[in-house]
């Protein structure tokens, strides 16, 4: 759970750092990624891994389209405009997905190559697919952090995130960096969507709420912090599991689904920029 | 001795209100600030009010339902416009306040046994208080963080609607007793003081009056000192604070007033629907209100009414046209149903409006006016 939230949260952070806007369309891109994985791996019988690759490509293209049609024309306008526009795109895309009968008429099963096997870890039996989800999440997160910190692309990305104009002035190709950030976020969303639909869970239009619960994860960690996204994602995952297991019945059914928001409100009251975010310095 | 002259200034002309007042050229500041500051605007408003009053005699039941729903939605959209469009505080949780208003209506008319007329001020006070509770958060977090906070508020409210069964009825939903005047059900119609009321007619008139009052209240607020404070906070809250605007007070006022009117819209919506569900106050409803605001014209209070009419009418139009349109599914709940088709349309419209014409239909209207005014030398 935490691993999936961290993946989704990373997608939000990557776009936020590049474009300075919260990309609400990330939610529907994640759902699309999950459904594409289902389509490719089950209906086209390409297998699980190839299915994820196909989904990642499709989601990357969709993210690219969103960048060129919405985010790029709105660059330089208030970030609120981008946020509102992506909310619109998200509503449209999600309704569109819900209107495609082969996918949305009932829950679909992406399944998993590991079936219902369990592995014994530290004396308790755990679904193998859970372990794989955690492993995939961890590998991707480490790879991404490494790319950000060590590669030439990461350097450029951080430069653009820091100050777009200064980066452009020193010769960083801003546009390609932006495009790559959006595509990368789309691919992360697709991977997360695929993992959301992996074995013990089924994919349904309501799976979009996974991505909505990743938003508190991002905010808890701090919108512009990669570390924050990872920690926030894990935290939200733990809070959700604990709320599901230990919350008193008087708090109502499904309290675990809203617990992340309560946690987020609490964190924001004490640290308005999130746990790992940098407070933005403003001047007139 | 000659009477003192006012040389070199001509004697002060008696200020008369011109018979035809142009919208842009005024002789006094007062005249420019008037609510409808030109002759044409005054005539147009009069015509619109007359049309709205006569509408029940011109259209049949289905469209009366749509018109009433649209007017109720316009109250919510106008209040969102005050908060987001004028004061610049993006809220994704507006549907929650509308829902709280509706549940207040259910509780007040159900277990407490009072009428819907009592529920309205109660809901406005309750929602206003809740808005005040959000204000300190709005002071601490800005922009996107605030949007996320209001999103969280929406989900938490939804959780409460579902689980606080003693008040909200939980999953079973809640019933709102429709209002009556002198024993006449305003929704069904009847004869009231010698007046023949058709279906929805009475309720429509009540809603129309309240929507009109809401418009006047919010519009007057925008052109007051408080309204200018809101605009200053929207443009840059730090700068507003520096020049002496009490930022906290402005934000708190925007939240309180906006939430109170959203509560009013909720009461009216509850009374109209008679039965409310826990899951209808979701993000999609909030997005609908955003679309009404953005499509009409962000920051232009009255434009939200146009947006509300559009957003409420489109699903109904699609529903009626469904058999004749390709792609549209007539089977309930499967495929591209009219509600889904309109959600797709609204989502795309929201994006298109943001990219192409940030002022929405109002912006288009301004462009058209400018084009016609400078014709044939328009560019």
C-alpha cells in the first residue's frame, strides 16, 4: 500500500517541481494505466510485464498530450489555472473511462504472475504479490532518486525546478526537461495503476480514490520534496492500515479511507509546507 | 455690486441623471459604481426579471424542474464565485457545504419537525460557522495547499454524511419535508390566495427570489470595501497585507459568506429533491460548481447564473436527445450515458475555458461587444 502511494505521490511531485502545478489529471492517468495493463496483459495476452510496458507508453503519451494542450499554454499564468484545468481534464477522462463498457461495467482483474502464493517473512505469511509490489516500488523509487541526484537529466531537472529562467539562461533545454517530467509522471502513474489492480485488489472506477489518497501523502511530505513523497506515501499507507485494523467502530465504516485526510489537516496546521517541503519565500 | 461670479470656473452645473446613460462614460463616480450603471443594463435586467417571472407560463414541468435546479445551483455557484473568483481561494469542497445545508434541512424538518423556512437560516449559520473554522487553515496554507485542504474537507464531510446515522440517516439517506404555504405544497402546486400555482411553480418563485437576493447581496459585497479587500487578497495576499488589508479578516469573511450561501443552496436543493443521499455531495458536484463559475466568468458574480443554467440544462437536453444522437447510450448506467457525456463535456469545457478564455462566456461577450462597437474597423 505504502509503496503504491509513494509511487503515485512521486508522480505528483515530479510534475509539481517541473511545472509548479498540482496535476489533478494524474488520478485519471493512473486509472487509465491500470486499465491499459488489464487490456494488454489479459485481453491481448501479452503477459504482465509487457502489459505494464504498454500501459506506461500509453499513459506517457496521454500525459504528453495533457502537457501540450493544457500545461504548456497555461505556463506563466497563475498555478491555480493549471490546477483547475487539470481538474477538468481529470473529470473528463475519468467519466470517459467509466463510459467504456468492457472496462468499467464491472470490476476487472489485472491478476498477477505470482497468483495467490504466499511467502513466509519473519514468521508470518505474506502474499508474494505484496512483496513484489513493495520490491517494484522500492526499485523504481531508488532508480528515480538516483537519476535525479546523479544523472545529467536529474541535474537539469533540478535546475528547472529551482528557477526556470535561470536554467534557460545557463543553457538548460527547459522544454525537453518539462516534457520528460510529464511523461515520466505519466509512466509512474501507469505503473501505480497496474500495481493497484494487481492480484489481491481488483480494478474498478473507484480505484481512482487510491490516487486521491496519494494527494494527502504528497501534501504531508511537502509538495516539492521527493523524500517527502516517499515518506508521506508510506505514512499514509500505515495510517490507512492501522485505521482499518484498530479504529473504534464508533468512528464509522471506512474510516481508514478518510484517515489520510485527517492526518493531512493535522500536519498542515503545524507545518504549512509539509514535513519535508521548503517553505516558499515570497517577496513583493 | 455685482453678484460674485465663479470665474474662471463656469457655474456648477446641476447634476442631472442623463436620460440615456452609457456604460463606460460617467460624469460621477457614484454613477459608475451603480449596480446597473447604464440604461441598457437596466432595461436588460428588467426584461430578464420579467422573463423569469413569466417562465412558468411558457414552459412545461420538465423545464420548470431544470430551471428551479439551475437557480438553486446558481446560488451555490455565485457563492463559490465569491470565494474562488473574487477572493482567489480555490475550493474543491463547496459541495460539502451544500450537502451540510441539505442535511440540516433534513434534520430540521424531520426529527425537529420545523419547516424548511426555519432550516434556511439555521443552515446558513451552521455553514458559516464551519467556514469560519476553515479560515485559520486558509490563512496558513495558500493556493494549491488550500485546494487540497478543501478536498480533504469534502472527503471528511462525505464520511460524516455516511456514518453519522442518527443525524444523516447514513447509507439510507434522509428525507426532507417539502415546504408548504397555507397548506399548499409548493412543489405540487394548487390554489393560493386565488392564484393558480402549477407544478414546481411556487417553489420556483421562492428560489427565484432567493437567488435574486443572493445575487444582490454578493454583487453589492463585491463593489464594497470588503469586496475590494477580497480582490486585493486574490491578486497578492502578501501585498494586500502590506498596504493595510486585514488578510485574515478578508479570507475569513470570504469563507463565512460563501459557505453560508452554499448552505442556503443546500437547504433549497434538499427541499426540492425531498430525498437526499450520502454520496451525491462528491467531488463531481464540486467540479460542476467550478464549471458553472469558470464557464460563466470567474470573478463575475452574475455570470455564474448563466453557467448554472448551462450546466443544469445540458444533461437534460442530452437525455432528451439520447435516442437521436450516435454514441449516446440509452441504457441506464452502462456506456456513454447522458450524465457521463455531460461530465466529459464539462471537464473538457473547464480545461478549454482555462486555456482559451479565462473569463468564460463573460469574456466572449466582452469580445463580441468590442467587435460590434468598433465595427467596421474591428480587428
